[in-house]
C-alpha cells in the first residue's frame, strides 16, 4: 500500500490525468452501446417460460392501428388511407384479400379437413329440396352483376359445401360481437376502426420502433387521415418506444437532481475544494462499471444505468469516511488510512456480499444490477484508499455541522421502541400488496394510457377472458398431432386442429371424404345435372364439382398462415398456439405424452406473485447468510454481530410499516431493495459498533461522517423516487424509506444497546 501511495503522491497530476482519460474512454464506449429493454429480463424464471411463449406467439408481432371519428364513414376512410400509407412505407404486412380465389381454396381444402361431424352435416346439403333451392340461388347469382366473379366458385361448389370450412374458420373469431368490413374490425358504435397488422420490423428494436412512430406522426402531418379523426397504435412497438423514452428522460432528470443534491450536501458538510474529489467519484466509477456490465452480459438495460445514482450514493461513503478520518487525525495520512482500512474493507465486503446475493436470483436484470454495483463499489474503494488520500495531505478539521442535540435514549426505551418497530414491520410484511400485473414493469405516457383505455373499451373486452394454449412437438406435424390428442382429451375441437390437421388426420379425413361420396356421389351429381337442365345450364359445366367429389383429389395446398400462423418455433421443436377461454381446465391440462402450457393474464399474475415471494425469501436468506457470516468472522463475537443488524431490522420494519399504512402496492422490483437495505443497514451498524469498540473519543469515526454518508446515499436513492418509470420509482421509494429507518436506528437505537450493563 505504501509504495502505491507514494507513487500516486509523487505523480498526482499524471495519475489523475490517466484516470480521467480512462473514464472518458469508458464513457465514449458507453455512448456507442445500444440499450436493450425487454420484459424477459425483469421476471423470475418461474414466469419466463409463459411470458417467453407469449412473446414468440403470432400475437406479439401484431400492431393494432386504431382510427376514431364521430362520423363512421370518416373513421373507415381514415383507416383505409392509413393502412395504405404504412404498407407503402413497409412498416406493416397486409394479409391477402379474401376474394373469389380464397373461396375456391376453401372448397378444395375441405376433403383433407372432412371430419366425422362434417360427414353428418354434409347430408343436409344433398337432399333434393336443398339441392333444388341451392341451384336456384346459383342461377340467380350467375345472372347478377357479380356472376362473372362467382362463376368459377359455383361450378366447383354448387352445393355450398365450403360453408363447412367457413364454420371451422369461425372458431378463430374471438370478436364475434364486432363487425368486420374491408379487413377492419369495427366497434359497436361504428366510431372506432381497428386494423390488425403484422409488423414488418422487430418491435423490440428501439430504433425501428422510433422510426415507426415518426412515420405515424408524418401521416398526420401529410393529412393521410381526416382532421376530425384521431389515430393511434398499440402493440410491442409502442411499449418499446414508450419505455425507452421514459428511461432516457428519467436518466437525465436523475443525473441533474443527484448532482444538485450532492452539491447541497457538499455545501453543508464539506465546503472545501479538496473535498470535491468525493463528488467527482461518480464520473470515475459509473462509466467503467457500466462497461464492465456490458462486457459480462453482452447487453445492458437502461434500468441498470438508472441504478447508477444508487451506486454513486453508496460509492461515495468510503471516501466520506476517509475524508472525515483524515480531517480529525493528527497522524500522517498513510497511517490514518491504514488504521481506517479494516473498517472500509468490512463495509466493502458486506456490501459486495449483499449485491452478490442478487446473482442467485433467476431475474436477469438483478444480475446486471449486481455486477454493475459490485464493479462500482470496487472502483470506489480503490479510489478512496489509494488515490484520494494523496490529495488530502494535512487536512484541517472538517466544518462542524451542529445537529440538534436530543437526549439519549435509555437502554430500556431503545429496546421497547425496537420491539414496537419490529412488530409493525412484521405486520406490514405479512400484508404487503404485490402487483402481479406485468404492466407494472412498464412505464408509459398519459397519452398511451388514454389510447389503451379507448382500445380496451372497443376491443380488448372481447378477448379479456381468453388465453393461449401451447401444445409442443419435435416438429410441426408432431405438434399438430399432439394438438389433436389434446382436442380428443378435452372432448372438443380446438380451432387449430380443425384448420391445420396433421398428415395422419388428413389421410383419415380424405378416406372419410371418399367414402362419403362413394355412398352419395352418384345420386348427388345426378340431382345437380337435373337442376342444371331445369335452369337452362349446361350439365357438363359442373365437371369441377364432379372431380372434387370423385376418388381423386389434388394435393392439399391450403395455406391459412397469412391470416393466422399457429406455429411458434422454440428451442428443440415447435409449439402450436390455440386461443381458448381462460379456464382452469386448460391450466390444469394433463394429456399423457403431450406437453402443454397455458398462458393468460390471470395465470401470469398468479405465477408472478408466487415467483416474487419465492425470490424474496431466497435472496434474503442468501444475503443474511453471507453478510452474517462475514460480520461474525470480523468480530468473532455473536453479540456485536447481532447488534450490527439492528439498523437492518429498522430499515425493513420501517419500510414495510409505511407500505402497509399507506396502502402502497409494489411490483417485483421490491426484491432488488432487500439486499440493498441489508447492506445499508449493516454499513451503518458496522460504523457504530467499530466506533464503540474503538472508544467514543476516536477521531476516526465522527458522527458527522455517518450523517453525511447516510444523506449521500439517501440522495442517490431519493432521486429515483422522482422517476417516472415504475421500476426505478419503486426501488427509489423503498430504499428511501429503508435508509431513513436504518439511519435513525443506527443513530438513536443502537448506541444505547451497545452500552454495557
């Protein structure tokens, strides 16, 4: 230590220039990194499969474009023009038009989808009365204006058997109470027109989502939609863009407020130029720490960077302790630094242990925060011990900040207050309200909230009671075959199994089709010929129908994937996606030899709450084990070890008590503050216990050092409580309450309990 210290002391200018250049290079590298925001990195492993499946499902890539107007005609016209504009800009992919060719494909697809139920229904189509009525309608249609468009369809399917396929397609329709026109869903009052499109870009890509937003705004400026109309879009792209924008705005606000707060702290407790090194610490620490995190994970979240104010607040504590120790010591700088070093190492080790507990979490973002924080604390300790003291030679006594002197608590009073606080904290913890809504992990603008409310009113209520059933297989055909097993197990046909049969089911259906027409074909074809003659039509014109009902069929070429693609590729195979009612029957499904997963908002909510509770217990136990073991190793004394945890107990109890009394609902990021509060509380407890062991007159541990360290950390967390993003807000609010509880416990409850009997 001495050699390094003397080198820094000798070459202070070169050392600081090198440190500044290193930090600037890290900052430059950070500006060239693309931040990645994904809900998948914010949730426990127990929920990741369901959320991951939904994200890979056909629904996640859909973009919902809504146009509203009091005049229904203007709303529909605006929706048409906006659809053409976005398609021209290549932001959306349009499904093919359901014209005559689509009807032909339905008729040709029927033989391969001809179920036992269809064979019973088909008998109703071939009675003499029904054939006579249908041929009359065919004649009228052929004579109408649309006759030329319908001719090919009538000659192929004069009996309307394709209606059987239409019934199968209706099983996909979850919006039966809404009107459908020109490719749009129309609300009941006709004032909202909704287009559902396949995004032609990656909705999770921030740059692509921003370009789509700009194109949407440009459409308004170019008068693509009427002035009286309102247009907006929803979907993954909107969530990505909104979250990214709010995180970036929060980072700016947090950075400014943190600087202002730390500046105020400087004016109160320091007021010397040389103390500015303490507040320059975030510049030297945060950019390198972020770069280390990026190198470890290959990506970094904006939320992790938002945590930088917290790391800054924690990191300056070491330098604050060193600064006050040097101000109050008459000994040489190196001797004072060596004497304080054990305390700083204890504090560093316990803080690292607390953040290391997050590495045991299954939540990827927590691991990012852990690496980011550990790297920041490591850089901060090295600067506080080896670099800054070289600039603090012969410091005068620190400015005295007079705190209002309160009468010291008696030992018994402190014990009673602590017991009451612990009881309140336990009561609050048992009644803690945890949100299981994934929207609590997103933050959106007021405009988004209004748009979604309008959308829900017009559309989402139709699908609110729906869920997705994923059926797995090693390949697409096996997944379809398993889907049919699930249908048989349920005693009802799933929509996908009706339209997308497996190869085995196709063979069975084709055999059934041929058997049906072997028994009924000759009689039916004769009735068609007779009715054709009756209406003056050429009997031979219906040869396409005769070929369709013969024993020879063309290969199945029906492709419905442009409208609904039921497949999602997963690791090791495929899954078929079925939209089904949100019912326990699907969540508790157990089909021998078939893996199924059911996803719905309610199921995810329940899993999320259960996962949060499990993660909380695991993280807390690991934290207490690691930190408790370290402190016991440091002190070799069980009593002092337990007393060190009193600020921790105060932090948790005060936080949970306030949450309970204020009725605050928290999201799963309440987990991130559990090890934080443990680390903060232990840090303050260590300060008081080590001070007590060293004697109250020790100049190395002035009370102002603890107060200044507490306030610096409070500022670091406090600015997060002003963030708009839900995740940063709940971490900031939780930690502010925890710091208050920990600091007050360390200042007023712990000292009386440390006194000997």
